[in-house]
């Protein structure tokens, strides 16, 4: 079951904040976040597990609400380097390593 | 190199021809994944392996698509009798292992762009 991401696209000015959401109609075991720049391969950001986990590095953090079957990625004080497409990937069981990705959220940061 | 290596980077073929796409994962990585990515879309799961065993092939579109990883390292995705709709970026990713049922970080290759004329 492909997770649903929102919004589809965001345009921000440098220094502004953004939230990207990822939701599923099925119970989730883990949520993965990746960023892909134009013409490049997706790059790992973080993994969140069941239990309402929150993680962060630099000014990018995420939360996972297993009851609501959703995760959110928070970008604080966005930098030009944050531009790209963000994908969430989900696994719905602890016995399956298959990661299904959403359609992505395109983030464009203006100077 | 230290990353996931895919070849060829670009492949142009005529409709009806067979193509083989190769993936050389990071040394020591147990899991290997194949995804297909259309322009502007997220990676679409095709299949994955743990060691040499194909664990899930539910994402392969039809029986023209097959994959193997005979020695638990290099993998080949084969598309027989290619069709124009097969044109896409095919990406391989590898992961060290799953831990407690959680797949670790996926390291993606640069992809093989297939164009079927």
C-alpha cells in the first residue's frame, strides 16, 4: 500500500519552516525518509520506528504517530541546500523488509 | 568504489529486445533491492533479495521481468521482449541488514536509464 504524501509541492524562502506529511491506510511498522536532488539518487535522512519515535539531525526532524498511521518531516529555518524531492517509505510489518515509497514532495527554497 | 554501482548507466534498445541491468552492491550488504522510478515519481518497488534468496517479487510488473542474485552479491534485472512502457530509470539499492525486522538505510545506485524505441 503506497503511502500518501502531502503537500505535493512547497515553495519557501530561505529561513522559513516546512512540514511534510506521510500517511498510510495500513498499520505501519517503520517510516523512512529520503531526499533526492534533481538528477541524483535518493539519499537517506532517517528511520523512525513504532512507539511515537522522534528523531532529528541538524534542523531536520521527524515524528511517527503509529496510532494515526502517519509521520511528519519538519524542516526548520530552511537552507538552499534543502531543495529537492522528499520521499517517505513505509514498511507495514516487522517480517517484511519491503519499503514502499510515496510519490514525493517537491521542495523549492528561494534565496 | 564504495557505493552501489549500476551498469549500464544508459541503455537504448529497440522494442522486442532483451536487456540485462546489473547491480553491484556495497560489499557486505545483505539486502539488495530493485526499484523503478518514472520522472517526477517515487521509487516503485520491484523485488528484493536477502543474500541470494529472492524474498519478494510482488512488484515485478509481469513475467517479462526477472531478477537474480546467484552468489548473494551482484544482481541482474532482466527484461525480456522490451516494450516502450518499460522505459524508465531502474535503481538498485543495498542495505547492510535488517535489525529486529527493521530495514536499515538504503544506499541507492545512480540508476540505469532504459529507453525502449
